[in-house]
């Protein structure tokens, strides 16, 4: 019983610590087992997912490494470690351009993390090294391809020959009473009458009189020479044959000119074709928009801010000319493009233009009740204000964003940025309060890096408040956090 009580309790934190230590020693297989066990205790922990992703990457399993990195971003799309790990995995897989995109996303989110800039540099270098000469690639039309083409044409010709109706089939079709009734309509009764006359061996005078008073021959009388008729029956039979021949020609003519019943079917096919064309057009528009948005973001990630801005403005004008039926998420796209234009202006150092675009994004988001877009716009506006030294405006903007924060990590970052602005304004007490709020949110999230930043902010505020004893204690705590990250630069800064 005493032995059972002396056994160590396996906890999530213990497994994480052991796995991290094994990974640092290069024992990635054992570390992987620890992280697997840790995820059984706390499924979906993003920090554990990232540590396991790193192990997979070290072991060469890039597919599982990418899955874990993406899983962490599904939990928190602003998770910097998840962005960095996804970028690193994509870089290892040889997808240098997509790796560059995520390195840039991470740097925009956390410009204080130097490894994102290093990732950008190596991804850009790899892209330049991989650029080749397109003229070196030649497509050849070999005999085998020609043979296949000829065979395909021959099969097509044979199939067309087989599908052609024979003379007997044509004759059967022409002699079908149902088809003739549909083609001739009311005249079908006239033709039946004439065909009945042909079966009679002889026509009596009384039948001749009735024959000439038939409605069909009253019409025919005005278009033929009645004087050519004689009292002989053969002349009457010739006229019957002429009438039948005339009706046959009309039948063939109407068959070629598409009768009404065929036009109804054709209209249905035409309507179906229009629906298909409309769906195809909407699908093409959706694919075009997706590609254009990727190009805009990729240009900005490559450092081509001017090109990114130009493409975004061109796409904005194009989308404004489309209807909401063609682009169902039109309002959301317009706001997103204003945001892209603002980020491009910010990258070019055009602060006033960047502020104007982000305010347009905010107005559009509020008008259309797009909560996520409102949060994004407030975030970007606060960044611009902080960059140009308008710290009070940045504070007001970010404080408006606080209720929209969706995770403890986002709050940790937000409280930290507000506290930094208060520190720049020499309002040390407010800076200390927000630093402690940031530390509390970072503790809830279990993020060591933000615990480090928040502790440093509190310590710096306490120095300004001349509370040196508390400041020293917090600097020592920050030093311990820096050793866990690990960050030699942070350690040296804290020590100095």
C-alpha cells in the first residue's frame, strides 16, 4: 500500500515537461510518446499539438506535422506558434511560397518574434533559388499521341455511322401514323381520306361530286387547273396522288421546321442550359475571387506592397460592379479588400492612407453587422495609431475591441498592447494594471511567451512607480520564463 502511494502521479504538465526535455536531447521518438499521452489527458491542447508537430517534423513525418499545426490553428487562428510551425512544415515540404505567406502572417501578428523574419528571409531565398527558365520545358507531339488521336477519331466515325438511321428506319418513321398525326394536325384526316380513295378500285360519279366538295380540294381547286379534269376516273386519281404528295411534302417541311411539341421540349432543354450556365458562371466567379485574394496576400507577403495594393483596388472596383446574386458574400469581401489595401499602405509607410482604408473597413463592417470584421478593423486601426505615436487613440480603439476578443490569448495580447501604450504615456499605474490583466489571461491560456511579456510589462511599470523590490521579483520571474521559452536575447535583456 505504501508503494502504491509513493508512485508519482502522471499529470498533463509532467508529461509536457518530460516530452520537452526528451525533445531537446534529440530523443524525438520518446518525446512523441509523451505528447501522445498528454493529449489523451487534455485533448486538443494547442501547445501540446505544436510540440508533437515539432517531433513529427524532426522524424520526417511532414504530413502529421502539418495536421497538428493546422489543428492548433483551428483552435486559435492567431496562435503564433501554430503559424510558425505550419510555415516551417510547409518550408520543409518544399512549398516555399505558402510557407512565406504564413511567416508573414506571424510577423504581422507578432512583430516582436524575430524567428518570423528569419523564416521570411530563408523562404524568399529558397524561392529565388528554385526559379527556373520556362523555355527549358518543351512539349513534344510523339507518334504515340498521334496514333491515339487517330484511333479516337476512327472510333468516333464508326459510332456516328452506327447511329445513322437506315433507309428502312426512315421509311418506318415516315409511315408512323402517330408521327404523321402530330406533324399534320387537322390535315391528317384529309390524308387518311385520300389514302382511302386510293384503295377503291373505281370511283362512282356521286363519289366524284362529293370528292370535289371536300374542304381540302376546295382549297386545292384555286391553286390548280380544274378545267384539265375530264369525266374519266383516272384524272381524279391523279389529283388524289397529287394531294397525297402535297401533304407528304408539308409533313416533311414541318418536321424540319420543329413542330410545337418539339419546341416545348427544346424550351425545357434551353432553360436547363441557362440554369447550368448560370451555375457555371457563379462557380467561375468564386474561383476567380479566391485566386485574386490569394494573389493579393501573396504579393504583400513577398514584400510587393504596391502591387498588392494595386490588385486589391482593381478587385474592389470589379466586385462593386457585381450583384449580390453573383457574389453572395459581397459585403464581407468589400470589407476584406479595404483591410488588404490598408495593410499594403501600412507596409509602404503611408500611415494616413492606411488609417483611411481601415476606417472604411470598420464603417462597412458596422453597417453590415459583421462582428469579426469589426474586430479586425479595430485591431488594425489601433496598430496604425500606435505606429504614428497616437497612443491615447490606440488605447481607445483597442479598449473598444476587448469585448470582441474570442480567446484568452487574444486578450493577453490586447491587454499587453494597451499597457505598453500607457507606459509610453508615463501612466505607470494603468500600465501595471493592464500588465497584470495580460498575465492573468496568459496564465489561463498557459502561454509561456505571453507570461514573459506580461511579467516584463508589470516589472517595467513598477520601476517607473519606484517599487523596486516588486520590480526585481518580477524581473526574476520573467528570467525564469525566458529560460523556458527559451530566448537568449530575452534573458540578456532581463539580466541587463
